[in-house]
C-alpha cells in the first residue's frame, strides 16, 4: 500500500488524461473561487483601503530593506511555523494539517502528471510521502475537529454539529480519509469497496476545491498578506489606529489617563491578556 502509486494502478480503468484534466479543473476552481470570494466579500478592496489608511497615520517610513526583513519574519513565523497560535495543541494540529495537505496535494500532482502508468515506474518516495501526508492531515484534522474546536472545547457544543463554516475542514478530512481507504482496498484487491471509496474520494475532493466561495479555503491566501500588513503597521507606528501598550505604573501614563490612579491606584497590578491566563472552558 505505502510503496505503490494508486493512480498508476487506476490508469488501467481511467485514462491518465482524464485524471490530469481533473487536476487542472480543480486548480481552475480554486482560482475562480478565490477571485469570486474577493469580489463578494471585497476582501482585497478592504485590504488595500486599510493599507492606505494606515499610511496616513504612520509615524515613520518603513524602507524596502525593512519590509523585506518583515516579509522573511512573516514567512518564518506565521507561514512556516504558525507562530501566531499561542495554544501549543492548536499550533501542532494546524502544522500537521497544513504540511500534510501540502505534501498530499503536491505528491498527487507529481504522480498523476509524472508517473501516470505502470510503464513509468514511480519512485518509492512519492507514494510513501503521499500516504504520510494523508495520515498527517487526518491526525491534525481529527484532533482539531474532536478536541480543539472552540465551539466544542470552549462552548460545550457536540462535535457532530455542522455549519457552513465547517465545510472546509470536513471536506479536507473526508478527502484524506477516503484516499487512504481507497488506496488500501485497491492494493488489497477489494474491488467493490475500492470503487466506493474512489467515488467518495473524488466527491470529497471536488467539494473541497469546488466550494472555495463558501468555505474558509480562500483565507489561506490572505493570511500571509494580513500578517505582513500588521507587522508593517507596528513598524511604522500606525498600529491600525489602535492604542499603544502602556505601563500603567508609569507616572506619565497616569498623568495622561487620570482615571487609572483614581480607580486602580498608583501601582496597579498587571493583569495581562485574559485569553492567555486561562483556557476558555466556561460552558
């Protein structure tokens, strides 16, 4: 199972050209869905208008070199290591799901376009990575679905409760799950079940890539840009028009905000970020 290219075996009944055409169609659906999402939600318009607004309230100019440094930090922190997640479990779950998805999708495309038939032997590493990617996706995704989701872990709602916002994670999980089941049943010659899981695999992946407009898929493309813009606003001093971080014991701060010593005393205790002090389990 782990050593064989399931798409190469499938070429006996489905033409490689059809599989390749399907991949191209899914790419077009993602591009089209993302563009429609930007038009419908006006995400790009809001992003650029917010950036122009921040420039007007900036206290200093951020140079090209500093912006390049910020971009590298965003790539290293928000993109590659998901450093914005303060919760360790959430971060690990996200990393497993993200890297599993990337490995799974990339190796799928490579095997279908590069090694579509048994006549072109597939390097063993590719099917191994394909199965590992799907397993990583399942581990991270099911961990999130059953134990980490806010409406389950913090609000006490049942795990089987489904809303449109869950379309992305559920279609992602079913795609990886049915892919593994299809590979297992196909490699073991269980024809009936293999056909069923293949149909479910295709249906799930079509739902995943074809419902970008209604799911959270498109946010993956906006996340790095939003993180970059946030760091730039902190560097130029505009801070998205939010107040700065104050030391409440500073006499200058107390003179600027006389309500602080009046209601909290001249040496108020630092209460910190409430979200980091305790886990949200208030159901």
